[in-house]
C-alpha cells in the first residue's frame, strides 16, 4: 500500500479533478495562486508546488508574467503510446508485475531460475556499462512475465517497458532515480528471485510490489526536491527583478 501523499500532491490531484470536470478546459488560464489557495484552503506556496509538479507531468504550462495555462491533450495516432507520467506507470507496474511474479512462482523451472540469477549478476557486474545493466533489468522483468504463462500479461509488461523506455518524461525520471539506487535495486531483485526460488506466489507478489513501492517513494522524493529547487530559482529571479526595478 502506498504511503500518504504529501499536501502539494493532494492539491495537484484536486486541480487535475477540476480540469477533468471541465471547469478549466484546455487552453484556459488557471486562477491566480491567491485565488486557488483560498479556494483549496492551503498556502500559496503549496499551490505553487502543486503547479510545478503538474507542469513536470505535462498537464499545465507556467508562463512567467502571464499565468498558468491548461495544456491540450495531444491527439494520439493509432498504436501510439499514451502520454503517461512515471508515477502512473509505476503504480500500474506494482499491480501488473506483482501478479506476474505470483503466477511465475508456481511455474518456474530450475533452468529459468538460473537465467534470472545470471541477469542479476549482469546488473551488478562492475564491468558492465549502464546500458548493459539496464538491459539486464529489462530482461529480468520480461522473463518473469513470460514465465507467468499468460500471453496477455506478457504483452502488458512488454508495453509497460516500451512506455518506460520510449516516453521521454518517463525515461528521464527513471534514469534519475535508478542512477542513485543501484544497491537497493539489486537487493530487491534478489529478494524477488529468492521468493521465486521458494515457489511461493504470495512472497513473490509481495517482493515485486515492495520493489515498486520503494521506487515510487524515491520518485516522489526526487520530484519534491526538484519542485523546491524550482521554487528557489524562481524566487531568486523575482528578487533580482525587484532589485533591478528599484535600484536596490
């Protein structure tokens, strides 16, 4: 189960709900920070953090000196990948890949266990480059989906990995987080393998779910740090403009 959302995330969700209800249609300008803060019962800083998070997700555009505008959803060509956030994708993975692991636990062979162990070894091999380690990670998850024995589940996981690697915003978030948590990620893959080796579906499901819950929390922390850094940057810009305008 995911942890309680931070306040700015709850406010961001409320703003998204208002957009989806049609109160703020695509292209329209959101109310100012003060008005939104009063309406939602929070501080202007919280509204600003929520808007920065929504901008990072591609839902709004912040135009300095003009306001905040709702972005239009791009039309999708047949077969095109949906424009999802890294958070939405990770939440889906926690459900779909956890069940794939549970299904695989009752079907996996000794040879398949050895193959997965080899992929973990490739992930942690100091002589492997980052690209090779990432490919081993991908093959680890795709192998478990294949072993699960359901072609629909396997197709879903393949599609998930396409979104993870081909959607620029998602790819960037994963790259930022995974670059800093190699040791934790390797330990989590080992726990998944241990549960599969025990042929324990419940343990395999839990190990995979815990892997994605920790990843989700790391993403939240990284996004919060980026939002705070952006607020500081914009505050400094406002301070410098004030000094330039007043001669102080």
